């Protein structure tokens, strides 16, 4: 069977690195709920969550910029038009949630007197007023974006499982590290023997 065309080494590295750190940061966010409010311990961990979240947010922006500048490999010919549209929309939804999550957290922090103490060392004074309504709005957006991301990732994984187990088109290989492949050159859609 033909080896499917695959993403470049850079796209694959960014996809998996961001997937792992996002899952870790997601669990970290949920764990924050168990730390009593108003304690120094909560301040420490919330600032750690904010600091790591900002770094992940920058990495996501880098990934998005890189993606906009590089065309993905063509989808398998066997995919129906509705499947292509579904893939496009679900990937766009994943990117929107990936940007909205850190952005809403960052905005919420700037409408609170706490601001951000980057890695608990230096304080970034908030540029916005201490406004409870705006804070609640962006905090609500942060919670909603986290929930939507979890749902879209679940659907994403189900879609990959359907491709692998039912369609048997080996779609996962498109996003799987390739041994000995040049970092930034996607291979063609041709069978291995003719490459
Ligand atoms: C980049 C990825 C991020 C992910 C995946 C993430 C995820 C989460 C999750 C799952 C929660 C718990 C929400 C809930 O219980 O419904 C949370 C809470 C929180 N996040 Fe994030 N977050 C990210 C980035 C940020 C950033 C950049 C900031 C601020 C600069 C931030 C600030 C907060 C704060 C303050 C809370 C606690 C809110 C509360 O207890 O009311 N997060 N985050
Ligand atoms: C936090 C978790 C994840 C996020 C945010 C995420 C996000 C994305 C995004 C945005 C794309 C589109 C890439 C592009 O065209 O720019 C993509 C593609 C892909 N992802 Fe994920 N992903 C996650 C986890 C996973 C997991 C666990 C798997 C494996 C089951 C997976 C397998 C794939 C595959 C195979 C593709 C390529 C799809 C295609 O060929 O069109 N992803 N992912």
C-alpha cells in the first residue's frame, strides 16, 4: 500500500510537543481548583500556571504562523468532499481554541489586581483596571475554551481512530515522525517503490 504523504518534521514536532504540554497544562488548570483560595500556595501555583500558559501560547502562535506559511500535504484521494470539509473545520476549531485559551487567561489576568508574577520572580503589573465584570467574562471564556478544546480533541482522536480502523488509510502516518526524512520536505504521495 502507498505511504501517505506526510507533514514536515517541523509540523510533526510542533503538533506532538504542543499536544503533550497542552494536556499537562489542562490537568494543571483542573488541579488548581483543589487549592484553597486566598492562600500563598494558590498564588504560587496560579502564577506558575499563568507563566507556563504564556510560553505555550507563544509556541501556539509560532505554530499558527508556520502553518499559514506552509501548505499541508494533500489529503488521501479516498476521502469524500464532506470528510475534507469536516477535517478543515475541526482543524480550524482546534486552532481557534488553542489561541483562545491562553489569550483569555492572559486578558483575565490583566483585569485583576493580581496581574501576573512571571515564574513567581518578576511581577508584570496589569495594564487593565481591577474590573470584576471583565475578569469574570474572560475567566468564563477561559473555562469555555478549555471545555471546547477537550471536546474537539476527543472528536479529533475519534476521527483518527475511524481512519485507522475502519477506512484503513493509515492517516496517522501523516503526523507520525518519519525515520531519516529531511526535516522540512514532505514526501510525495507515490508508493515507496517508485520514490
Ligand atoms: C495555554 C494553555 C492553557 C490551558 C490548557 C489552560 C487550562 C486551564 C484549565 C483547564 C483551567 C481550569 C478551568 C476549570 O476548572 O473550568 C484553568 C484555570 C485557570 N487558568 Fe488556565 N490554561 C492555559 C493558559 C492560561 C494562561 C496563559 C493564563 C493567564 C495568564 C491562565 C490563567 C488561569 C487562571 C487564573 C485559572 C484559574 C481560574 C479560576 O480558578 O477561576 N491560563 N486553565
Ligand atoms: C491536545 C491534543 C491535540 C491537538 C490540539 C491537536 C491538533 C491538531 C491540529 C490543529 C491538526 C491540523 C494540523 C494542520 O493541518 O495544521 C492536527 C492534525 C493531526 N493530528 Fe492532532 N492534535 C492533538 C492530538 C492528537 C492525537 C492524540 C492524535 C493521535 C491519535 C493526533 C493525530 C493527528 C493526525 C493524524 C493529524 C493529521 C490529520 C490530517 O492528515 O489531516 N492528534 N492535530
